[in-house]
C-alpha cells in the first residue's frame, strides 16, 4: 500500500464522515419546505414591524401605546418563527 492509496482512503473516510454529520444535524429541505416559507414570511414581517416601531417612536413620541403595540406584535412574530425553527 503506497502513500496515494492511504491518502485516498483518508479522503473517502473524511467525506463519508461529513456526509453522515450533515444528515444528522440538517433535515432535508423537501420535507419542511412549507415551514421554511412560513419562517421566511414571519422574518420579513418581523423586520417590517420592527422598522415601523422605530419610525413610530421617533416620529410620534407621544404615541407610546401605538409604539408598544407594534413593537410587541413584532416580537410575538419573532417568537413564533423561533418556535418553528426549533420544533420542525
């Protein structure tokens, strides 16, 4: 057995180990395509709500209740997305 054979065997073992590790930690994309779409939509909605809350805070400082409602609504959306990420 020469050095090239040993290197090839090691490379195959490393590739196989990476493939098994990837399957262990990452779910297939096709089985959770709907969840990923929902997560993306919730993330975008959260970002828009967060920007809206910041704008409300600086444009209408006397409207604290509106600021809190929009801000907490955005946080609730982020919590739902967080739940979907780790439960499915």
